[in-house]
C-alpha cells in the first residue's frame, strides 16, 4: 500500500496499514553531517520531567579549536524551528510532518580521510527514517536513510556513522557542497545537537568497511550468476523429486561426458556460488533413479532433506560445475488426509481477530479472513514458565501459551463457520523480539531499521532450523484432521515484498537476489505445510505498485515473472498472489479517478480501478500452475477511506467499495477480497478505512459505517438496491464497468 504522506507502520492485531511510497535511498548510511535526535511526540517524559531537553550549557571547555564544526543555514528550515545556543549547539523542534534543514556550504574541501559523521545529542526518544541529502542537487537519488538513533535523556550521547561509500558514490565534499537533513515524519519532536563534524575512521570501522566491501563483491557475483543460471540451458535434468515418510526418490537424466553426481542444496547455500559440493551421491546411470534417506544428522540437528533442492553436478578434470537446474520436491506425502475447504463467497475480512463483535462474521456473510501471525512474538529458546514445547529435528523450542491460545480461539471461531483462513507470516526484527536469541537467529543479516519486518534469515544451518521449527509448529497445530485448534488453509509469506525495504527488509538488494531469497522462504513454508495438509498453498504478498517500482524497491510484475521463471526451471508448486490494490492515494476513496491505474499490462499501479489487469495476468496461460491450473488470487489487504465521518465521506467510501465489488464479482481470476481494516484504527495516521468506526469514537463507538451495509448487501439479492445511490456518486449510469486490457 502507498499514500501521500510520510508514514509506514503496522501495529497490533489490526495491523494498521499506512505506508508511504518510500523513495529508495542508497543503503549504506550516507555521507554527511549531522543531526539526529528525537522522534515521537515528547508528551510527558518517563521521568515526569520537562518534555523539552534542558538547554545546552553555555560554553564548552572540551571543544577543540582545530575542528571545524558544521553549522545550519537557519533560513532553510522547513516544518521546524531551530535555535542557535552556542557556536556548535542547536535546539530543534519539529512543527510539521516534513521537517528538514540544510547545513551551510563547506568553505573548503572535506579532507579525504574524514568520512565519519559524528556529533553529540540529547533526545527523550529515538528517531527513525532520518534522511540525508547530499547536495547540490537535492534529489532522492542522492540521499540515504540512516539507522535508528537511540534516545539519550539524561546525558549527552555520541553518534557516529561511516559515510565513506556515499561520499565516494556522490563525489561529495567539495567546497560549496552541503547537506539537507530530514528529521523523520512527526511534529512536536525536540532534539539538541552539538559538535557535529567529520573525522577519520578507527581501525574497527575500517575492518567493518572492508567486510562490507567483501559482501558487496559477493553479492555482485551472486547477482550475475543468478541471471546466468536462470537464462542457462543445461544438458542434464532432474525430472522428479518425491518426498516419502522416510525416503526421497529422485529421478533424472545426465547427458555428455564426465563424472556426474546428485548434489543436495540446503536453503542456506546458493546453488550458483558453491565451488565444492559437500552433499553428493554418485550417478552411475545416465537415466537414474535414486532413493536417499529423508533425514541427515548435521551439526547436532536431524535435518529434514525435504527442505533442500537437488542439482546434477559434472566433474571434469577435478573441477565441479552444475549441469542442471536445481529441483525442489514435486510431491510431498502428507501424514494425514485433509479435505480442502471451499470458498462460499468472495467476501472476506483482513486482519481478523476475536473480539466482542464476532457476530460480524455471520452478519456480513464472510467466507474468508486473513490472520496476522508474527512468529517471533511467540517463540522462545527456553521455557519461560507458561510455554508449549515443540520438538523439531531433535531440538526443543517453546511457544508462549497465552499468545497461542488466543490465536487458537480466533481460528476456532473461523473454522466452525467454514471460513477459509490465510495466515500472514511476519518476522519481527531482533530488537522487537521478546527472546533476543530468536531475534538473532531469524533477523536477516542485511536487515536495516527502515524495515518494519525482516526477511527471515536463511543463511546458516542454525537459522534455517529455527525458522523451519516455527513453521512446523504452526502447520502441525493448525493443519489437523480434527481441527482441534482451528485451521489455516493458505500461508501468506510476509508483507508487501515488492516494498521490501519497508516491510520485508533484507537491505537494498537487486531483484534477482531479493526474489531468490523470497522464494526460499516460500518453498520452506510450502514444503513443511504440505507434510500436514496436501491442499496447502503459499501466497506472495504485493502492493498496488505494478510495472513501476517505488524507489529502490521492485515492481510487482517483475517479481511475479521471476517467480514464474523459477517455478518452471526448479519445479512448480502451488503458490498464488495476495494483492493489495488500494487506491493510488490511500486517503482518497474515489478510486475510479486513479490516474496511475490504466488498462494496460504495463500500468504503473493496479488499484480497484483496473483490477482487470491482475485478473488478466493470473489467467494468462504462461502463469498457470503446471500450465493447466489457475493460481489463487486474493485481494488480501485493501479498502477505501472515509476522511471524516461526514455523510459525503461515508457515501464516497461505500461507493469506492461498490465500484470495486462489481468488478470483483465478475472477474473470474479473483477468488476473494479481504477488506482491511475491519474497524477504524487510530494507529493508521488518520485513515478510516474500516467498516466500523473507532472503538472509542465519541458519537458512535464501533458504529456501522455506510460501507458496512454495502458490504453486507454485496452478493445478496439486496445488492443492487443498496448500491443504487452510489451510481451518481461515481458518475455512471449502470454497473457495466469492466474494461478490456491492452497487452502492452
């Protein structure tokens, strides 16, 4: 999802969904000088003192005259007030949602070795999304967002960041160059900064930079090799991989001269980067059929080889090279027989949780829901006293009983009504995990604090096992024949991965590396869930951005086409799409006016206005599962806004839904819509996209909005009666609104 003002947060069970169309910034922390400090409204500070930090002491006996401190051009301040307190000290208070200020231009060139921005600051709370622009010119392409700056209440704290890469990249530091500093997205923030300047790197910082350079070199090689791999045509081929209770049967064909081996690629290895293959079995027949043990003892863990993919490797003159595309499991024998659940209607609710108005499931005629499952909020490495133990691969993990039983209650409420459930799997960054050890294992090593969630870490055996254990716990509990704890039918893999920097973060990566990692996560969940439910499917989560990217993120269409490519080369699996076709401006309910949503397959965005585009994509023969079966397409998070509770705004919100529903109803590629949010949420920065009012609304708490009644009527014999007033609002005479799509 994307909208016009700067915010991107999802909190709590309702998972507010505002996201700004974040512009990509360079990823490495930027080159320049200064200021960071506090974020968040400084209402009453924890100690009950003055919310504004105390004034900086006048005079500074520790100042070093030889250091040239950076200063601010006070006339450039925007949405902030700045007060000079001493020659090097400033007090800044933000007054709007886009606060920024420029430094005075450099009077001479910055020394070549001075690449570490450092300063002292005081702040009652941390600041995130601090953005530095390397001017001149001021442009998003010449900017970066810096890691989180922690709060510093009582004493001055020093902050330093190495900006060597950015200084080199932008050729910044000449006389006349300056910085523009953006202080987050909140008004009411007060910070103090002093003694800001550039210094040389320490030995430790130099080592870190060298490590970053080594990683950059590795990723450049990986990126090139992945592209070659996906474009390659190999002579040998693995034709099938069947996972049985105790064995894995693998068949294939080898062609040409040389010594051939069947090699295993666990999730923590990159098939194109392996130089010497450790897990290999000789192939003695050009047309081979091998049966291998299902499990293997590795590093004290009983590893399930159903998670691996397999590749044919040829050895010539002692040199190994892959001679086929890798191949995942085609068929996994489930431990039980579960009947598939059928959708009874296209109407659903997003972010469902159990509360006092459970009756909405019945009153609205709901057929499907999404449920948020932040795995890391429940998982521990040791028993905290009220936990559910789960043994996986010989190692025991623990899950918070209270949190899991609350999830049980939610899923029982849906299962008893035969409501189909998609679980949205979310991985919190380490700082948000109740168990630091779980956070350490599951946070991706390239994660940056710009991300609300992290891509799961699958770069080492320990982390892979931890992630697999979490997935196994959920699948074993919520894919049971007796539905004891409720049922999960679909698994939505993380959130809005095309906006990965914001929502499923693993740093700034190329589309090839990012998608390759994402598929590993999809495959791991799929191969575990199918062991319990032969009907389980995984869904990829995407925003309304379609053929154009948002900053350093990736176009949805390009990522989907890459996943299709991987599926054809490495074995297809039952994956589908969980799309979020919000209006182009989340604040504006009149989605039929969206300018960036056209009826072309190369449209910038897919919103409610042009659902025909993604409908056409999902029905295209090139994108079918195994070339024969339509993939699942859910509109799993979307809604129209009522800017206020005025009659006009409520009517326009309902008209936006009616317009979308009339398309959804007749587009065969779309299986269902899950309206988000169910209830207006104050954490959504003013958006009111719910079917009901705020729970604490002064006039009508949890009151049913006009869109609630429109949603109730949808799909019933009252639909046209209830929808009729919205024709005039939209400016149409009838509901014949589906349009043809231009291929390109």
